């Protein structure tokens, strides 16, 4: 309610979720009719909020703030956070609301230029090729 100028794009995983969201839908909530790649959405987002971790990780790697409220501890998000990537893991609703408000008040303050960090990471494809070559499978 405090951020009426923001649109919310919801990618529902299950039909029941989509129906539930559509019941209370406002003109600020967008539910894409077609499949949408998360990567296409992140670039224009101020914040990515997810109940899982994959989209939060992807967003964070691109420097877009992410919040995951998955009920279990998943180590990749904590690892990225320790490196300075903009990702939060929270399960308490009051803290989730605080984090969302803090970020949406000044979203650019929470975006991070991650390009130089990503260039330092080992490319998974290079590692896979190395292993395959070592095992004589290439």
C-alpha cells in the first residue's frame, strides 16, 4: 500500500496460485499470460521476491536486490550475500515487510554492479569441459 506507483509481476507456478491471486487482483498486479523468462524481468525490477531461491540467486547475480522467503536455509544465497551480492533470506513476515519497504524507498541504493565480480567466477561450462577432457570423454 505504501508503494502505489509500483507494479507487481507475479509468476505463479501452479494453477491454484494463479486463481488465488486473480481473486484479489488489482490493476497493479500483472500475471503474464505467456511464459516469461525471469532474466527478462530482472533488468527492469527494483526488487525480486520469491518463495524459492533460483530466481533470487539469478537476480542477485545481476545486481538486482532479491528477497527469498523459502522456509529452509539454502546455502547459495548466504554464500552470495557474504560476497556482497544483494540477496536477503527471511521467513518472518514483519522483517519481510521491513526489507521490502527499505529497498523500495530507494531501490538504486541497493542495486550492485556485479559485472567485475562475475568475471572472477569460474565458468561452469569450462569446468565441465575440463572434467570431460580429463576423463577422456571428449
